[in-house]
C-alpha cells in the first residue's frame, strides 16, 4: 500500500466504509459468517504462503502477466494519444474475473468451506468460478438470471461442461441483481459449509475490498509495463464499470498519481435520458442494496429500478461502494456509452486490431474512441480490455442483422 | 408504557402466548389490505407485523417476495404504508403494529423523518432485516426519540458473544429466526429452537417471538409452547396468492379465517402449556 500522506488507497475503514459508502447491510443470520470471513481474509493477507500460492496460480494457470499491448492501428485511426490495451481478455477463461475467483477459492479452502456458490451476469464470473471449482474439486452452483441465460448461451454451456450446476433465476428482472438475491438466499440457508464467491467489487464488506485487492494485479502490472515501455505513467486510464471489479483493479494503483486522469465508463443502454440504461453513477442516487450503501438506480421510494445494457456484465442497478466514493471525491470521472456506441467499438476493434472484445470492454473502447482524438500524440492511454468477445458473438450477430 | 410492552404484560397475566400474523402493506391492494388488517385483532392477532414492500427482499423466500411485488404493483409505497397504519389506528388503539422491511425504502424516505412519521401514524416497532447492530444506529437513535422499539433478530448462527451484541440495544421483543434460511422455506427443529429460546431468555427479560419456519396451526402450537410469541408470514401471504382470482371480500375473509385458526391454535397451546405448568407446580 502507498505511504502517500493523503493517500486515496487506504480504504475502507475498520467497519468497511469508504466515506459514506460500503458497510455490512446483511441479515443477522449472515453476520457471524461475514465477520469470520473478514477475519479469515485479514489473516490470509498476513500469511506469505497465501500470496505465494495465489501468485503461482496466476502465473501458471491464468497465464499472467497479461500483455499491455500497443494498439497501433487504433492509435493511427484516431490520430491522437497512444492507446495501450491491458489484455485481460487473454487470461485463462477469457476475462479478468479469474484473478478474483482464485483468490477467493483459496480463502474458501482456508476456511474449510466445501461448497461454492456465485452469481453471474454475462457468465464470465460464473465461468471463472466454475473453472476454479473444477481446478480444486469443489461443487459449484451458479445463479444466473433467465434473461442472461438466453443471451449468454455459450457461457452457460461452458459452466455446465466445467461441472457447475447453473440455476436459472426467474424472479424480478431475471438478470444480475436477481441472481445476486438468489445467491444471498442460498448463502443464508447454507451458512455452515458454503462460500459465496462474489465477482463484483460490490456487496457487503469485506467483499468490495477483497475483490479489489485480488484485481489490483491488473493496475499493478499496467503500471510497471507502461514504465518499461514508455518510461513513465500513462496520462489516462480507462475501464468499463458495471459493479466495477476490473475498473477498481485497474484504477487503484493509480489513485495517488495526480498526473494520471482516470475515467470509468458505464453502460448508457438506449441513452442515459431514457428509462433503459445501467449508468448507476451518472444517473443514480445513494441507497442500500446487496449489503452496502452505494449509488443505485432506484425510484423515490427506494425500490430498485431494473437496469438495461446490451452487455449482460454491466446490466446491474448498483455499483461498488469504492467507486461511489471515488465519484464524490472527484478523483475518478465517470462517463457513459450507449449500446450503439459499444457495438460500433466492438466492430471497430475487431476490424482494426484483430481483437474481438467483450461487449463490456467495448464500452471502454468506445470511450477511448471519444477522447483519444482530443489528446496529444505524445500522451498515453491505458484502457482495460477486461474480456474477450467470443461469448457475445451470437447476440452481436443478431444486433448486426447477421443470421448464424 | 408502549403498546408492545402493554400487550405482552396482558398476555402474561392471562397465561397466553402472542399470535403475530404478517401481511405486506398493500397486498393485494390498499383497500383489501386495510380490510384484512382491521379484522385481524378480532380473529386473534395480538400484534400485527406489517411488511413495508421492497423490490429485492433478499432475506425472504418466494412467498413474501411475491407478496411484496403484488403490493408494489398495486401502487404501494412508504407513504401509503404509513397511511394504512394511520387508518387502522382510527378504530384500534391497542393492537401493536410492527413494521417489517428492508433499509432501502427507509433510507430513501430519510431515517429520521421515517421514524417520526411512523410514530405519528401509530406504529410501535421496527424490524429492518438488513440492518444488523453494526449498521442500525442511523435508525435506532431517531427511533428511540420517537418511542419506537427496534426489534432485533437472533438466529441459529448467533453464538453467546453475538447474542450479547444483538441484545445490547434491543427493545420490544426479540425475534428468533427458527431456521437458517429465508422465510417460509425449511422446517424448524423444535429441539434446537427450544434450546435457543432458553439461551435468549437467560440473557434478556424481553419476550421472545419465533418465526420464519412456522407454516401450520400445528407448527404454531408447537412454537407457542416454547416461545412468548409466534410469527406466521409466508403461509398467510401464500394464501393471498392462492385467492387472487376470488372477489376481494372473499379473499380478505378467507385470509382472516386462516389467521383465526393459527391464532386459536397458538392460544390453545399456550393455555395448555400454562395448565400443565400448574399441574406440575
């Protein structure tokens, strides 16, 4: 951690709060478990063998470090800043989610938990969880909204192939928030033996901190790779934000570097001024959901509003508490990108760089498309390409009017 | 004395246990919900637990979630929930009302403003499922000012140390969650519940209510022998779901009759328990 006197990297406080956000808003049945998880994680952090085991798996199983790739043609196309892509899409399982899942399953093993549950939106976190469960021989149950099951069929098959049971969630909007509700319900009913691997930097303390810590490998590597390539830090760091796990992992190591501008990109769906979007930080208000206080899409009565995005992984009406705090502090600026802009970026990156990005990551690319032309040629952008787009080809083809 | 304390004193004097039915405010609609509520005391309800509907009730099972969503679809919101309490209070100044729900709607309303308006409307206690002792100060402090009880939950996962934390600022009564799970799902283990209630009794003088897994009159009787109060929720709101195609007056009447059978069974069992205690004595 940083020794900076006014460091922005010291949160959360002992009670799991990032300023006014975060906390442990959970049912009493879960409280003893959440507190013991907190203690187990603190102990693991102090145990060098825990980090050593995780590092070994990240290197040999995930294939880290992931490249920081100079996107030459994309850079030429925009004629502005030099664009680097942090290739989390090249990780085993095709996204950044595995970084966190490995950390959490090692913790589950330390705690003696023998049954793993998780929620998933796009299916990337579900696949990553099913993967680590297969790797360690633990039974795995994945909760997934029926709507997401329909639009992410390849990932549903992957999870099943990896030995996980995918439980369809038919309540509410049948997407990520409802999958999370069901996972929490399962956890309440199986507190003794079950470990809940949350994939987003959201939920009750210690999850937002823990997920962030496991994902900061993204930003730490980007930092040293950029130093090695360019001899300095980037001028701008960009990542997409749903719950915000790849973004917080990318951003956190740069928070105390004032020269680095940081942009988070939310999903604007049909547009932030329509009812169909998932731009929680841009259009939401502070509230309480899934264990923490954070920005939410809610009505005046505190009822949660269903989010919408072309990208299942960003289709969530909440966001991690640390992002809420970073927004209020002004350290990170949050923008949004519509479904159409994301789809255009999806096509553009495929054609210009031979990289098919996940629709989630395409939001970050779309934002880069906006800002890179306005920046100078000697400026540097590092954008997190959080996942690959193979899982999205069916829904993208449908949107682009192609029949498969 | 608060209505809750007065009611438990009264019950204790007559050797009876409390029957606490749960319904969601506005399920299936505001008018029917009021009609049901008004008839509950006559059917034997000693305290009414009134749900404040929320879109994402994570600690509840499918029945209560569906009830919440029916209420929201019929236009329920916090203002209307408090109006319902106010209307009920016009004709009943004795039956305690405990508002149950999640923090999000309260947070949106404003915690201090909520406690004031809830007290003015005539509510007596609050159960906020996702507000554990670590987080409840924001509501507990203004609730105390308004004379509202903060009813805390104890669960099968509460060990002796945790129980201390729970009991520290609890008031009204303690709500023991009889199962590790969401409402209306598993069946309780009465031996385990009995031991837990005994542990809670040893640590507090507050009455102990049991709920979450109580579905039938027989369950209610079993719990009435163990605890001071029995809460039934999922079974009642499931009955509303089953009767949705019936005329509203028939639906209300049928729900009230179900509550009457649960209340009778609770009350008979408890007086039976008092009887057998006397015999032993």
